[in-house]
């Protein structure tokens, strides 16, 4: 949740960071506006983008009579494609000196970065190498006095200012932790002639996971910055991003949704939105999603693309039937269903006997149908041709050897953390049905019970006294899940698979720092888990797409894992193991860690890597392959290639950076010899060729 300046300053004030007085003024209020703030006033456009000053979005007035017309001029502005929903009015500030100060969560360094600059400005990174001092703050340790002093001396402040500077920086840091902030930037931080520090401008980003857990954070959300569609989707718990095309999109699972968006865009059938129904595609969500797309004049046709994993296509079809109420859809709908209960789901929809509803047997058939529905005046949006590169040959053998082994099989004894909860019980039963060797469960204060024939303990320490444990799977709510990971690691359980999604990023940063010397391999969080086809599963993966064979599938997405495994199985290519490493920014086991094990895994002859935009996980893997001479074929597919920069698409980690971009990621992988698949359609045949 990115906040505008006005809301950022409200949060700063709450945290004890000094800010100027300020008042919000909305369109229609300019003629009646009155305030006791002293002149001159600065009228500041509130938009979620930089460069307001250069665009004329900040204006000064010295006479109250000038306010109405000046305010109206700002309301009429469009700054980098954003309208100005309201303005903040502040009195002018006397400035003796100005600086830059920020705290940001760093995905790359897995810590919080404290940055101070001797000068502030809109292009802080271009003010010279000596301007910025960047220090790493590790959680749970926090901000150290020596780091405060280093920042203080870097800025060249006077000795008598240390106490106030330390108080401001400590308040900002505590405010960051207390409010789940991913970024708290003050630019500029000023010193007044009276030696007072004031945050003259500010920018804050709140972790969406934290906002979901703390209802009080809703007060900082500014609905005016989003479209009505985005607000409706947000209220319904849907992941929705508006795009410029004409095909409305509804998919279950962020990875598959990104891949489908790419397929449409690369097929010149541009998507009008990204909409992930998630795993709860009930009638209410389906109805909300359909109404969003029916009411959007930009949408001319709708593509519903579902892969039934844990989610049943039959239940989704019944939800859709209820949402349509027996009537023909207002706009053409193309439905593709695969996986669990797909045949019965498609039959339910076909039996509706309504117009404007088209069934597709696969994604390519859906594209063919959508081409017939393309309006003559459809906007043409240029997207780069997707990269299609055959394998570039094996990296040279450099003598590197790994001692790591995978070691999970049908005999691995499994413990379930949170076994007495609804999800814990459901998936314990499903894992047992697949043959998983579940020996114990843990729920605090539920020790002594038995669930599905499995003894329950109060702690892992208790369970370890009675059982050998090779792996733990975590079904614990987000508030307690990070501690559950720590418990598994402190007890040195060889594997800990954290299914939970929605964990606050600060919590995982702290836990990974605390357990960095533990031998436990953490998978996730926000992972579907691990399956060794024909032997065991430690997760929530559906079993029907998987069959034993020679190909390892490693993925950042659950639905993409199921989709690709199903396609491989249909092509008579089985899987040796499948691991979802997790879709969050901070995860345990990486692609590189898995490759360390897979190189010694005799059952694996090739590897399929299913990546996403955001982060450097795939680039790091490519570097590893080149540096260590990994000698097994690697087939790769990256979802989200046509994503708009800076937008989060479902997974917290799936954000396309405004610098770098997807081309760099694909080129790096190609240089390492990976076979690059332009679409899901080519993964199976590319894998078959690699196995020859």
C-alpha cells in the first residue's frame, strides 16, 4: 500500500516524526476553504508518483484570494498519467539545511537499509557517490547506536544536534516496525533556523500483509488513487490490476494469471486487466469478478482460465452458474478448464444452454475463439516478441562438486504444525491418502489428542522425544507462522515447509536472520510444498497432474506447477520431484539451493524452472549454473513478461522493477544455456527434446 504525502505525514506524526502542519482540500472545497495556517501557503498535488514539482504540481501563494483559482488549476492537472484527487496545503518553512533520509526493506540484501544523504532532491541517486551513506539494519536486532552516529557524522551535523537527530531516526525506525512499513522516506529532511528537524516531504509504503492483519491501517488507504474497479475488487479480496486491452481476464492463481496475461498480449489479444480469483473462487467472488468486467466498457470479451488443483472446477462452474442466474452473459465469455473436475465443470456450463458462453478444450483453442471475437476497432498495443531460445549447450565442467542431497522419499517421517486446524486436518488427510508418512502433529495446548490417527503434541520439542522427524509442514495463521518456522529450525528439523501466505515481511526477515546457522531447509513461505510423485507429498499440491519420471519441476507459483506437470504428464514425461519455492520476497530454499541437491539426484535428468517477474532468483540461478558447470538440461518459463512496471501481480514478490526488467532476466538465463520457452505451450516439447 503506497501512501501519498498527506497520508505519509499523518503516519510520521503518529510515529513521533516532526512534520509541518497541513490540511487536505478536495475538489469542490476550494471556494469555502479556510485555515489559520500562516502565509505563504504551498499547495501540493497528492499523486502516487514523483516529479510533481517539475510538472507544476506544487504551487505557492502569498494571498488567500489566490487560493480558489490556484487549487482549481492543480485539480485540472494530470501528472504522469495520474489525475490530482486532492491537494495538501502547508505553510512555507524556513530552511537552514536539507538532507535525505530513508529506511527501506531490501529484497536483495534481506535487511532494512538506512540511507542518509547530505543533499536531498528528486534524483537523489545522481547526486554523487559521496552523497549517500547506506547501512544495513538486521532484524530482529534493529537500529544500533553506532549506526545513528555514523549517519549523524556523515551529514556533518553539529554536536548539540545529536540528541534530536537520534530521537527522530529512532522514532522513524520504530514507526517502521510498528506499522509494517516497507519504505519510509523523508526527502527533504530539513533543519530550520531554530535547529529543529522537520520532514518536509515524505513517502511511505505499507506491507499489504501487515495491512490485512491490522484493520487500523485501512485509515491510511486513499481510495481516490485507485479506479472504481480496483476498489471494488479490493473490497472483495480479489487481486486486480487494470490494463489497457480489451479481453477481461479471470484466472485462479497468480502464476497462471500472469502466464495467461502474457499469452493474450503476445497473441495481439490484449488483456484489459489482471484478475486472480485465488483459491476461493466461490459464487460471491465469481459474481463480483463478472460484474467488474461486464460493467467495464473497455472489456469486449472475457477469458476465464482455470486449472483445478485443490480448487474444484466443478465448484467454480456451479458458482458461475449461480452468478449468471440462468441468463446469457452480457458479454462473450470463453472458458477453459483443466485439472480437477474439469470435465464435470465444463458440462455444467454447457448444460446452461445460454448464448455468449464458449467452451475451450485448451488454452490455444481459447485463443482461437477469442480471435473471432476481436472487435474491428480494438486498440493495438505493441509488446516485444517473446524470447524463444533453444538450450545453448552445457556449461563447461569446472570440477565443482556438491555434497548436498535431496533425501525426501516415501519413508520421510512428517510432522504437521497446526494439525488441529481446518486446513491442517484437511491436508493431513490428503497427504495420508497419497502415502505420506505423517507421524506427529503439533498445536499448543492441544497435546494428548489424536487427529486422523496422528498423535498431537504441544511443541516440536515434545514430539521429537517420541519420534524421528524428517520434515515439518506448517499450517499456522500468518501472525504465528514465522515463529512456527523458527520453532522447526531451532529444533533442527531437516525440512520445514511453510504453506502460510500473508506473513509480514519484517517477521520473515527476523526469522531468517535468527535461523541462519540452523541446518533446517525452509521451503516457502507461501508455497504449495513438495511432491515426489509416486512416493510422498509434503504440501497442498493436487496429486492428479503428477506422475513419476525424470524431470524436476521448480517453481515460484503453485498453479503454474500444476499446469506444467499436467502438460508434461500428458506428453508422457514424468517428474522426479516438484518443489514450489514460494512466491514471497523473502523465502528460504532458493532455485540455487535446489540445484545444489538436484545435481546429485540420480533420478533427475532435466530441470524445468518456472519463474516470475520480480527479484533476481532466476538470474542468481543462471550465474550459479555457469560458475559451477551444472550439467543437466534446464528448461525455463517466466510468467509476467508483459506486466506493467511497478505493479504487484498477486504474489508479493511478483513486481516488475522499473529498472532492469524482464529482458535482462531472460538474456542472463539464455547465456547460461537455459532453453527459454515463450509460452506454456512449448514447455513439454522443449523438455522432450532436452531428454533425447
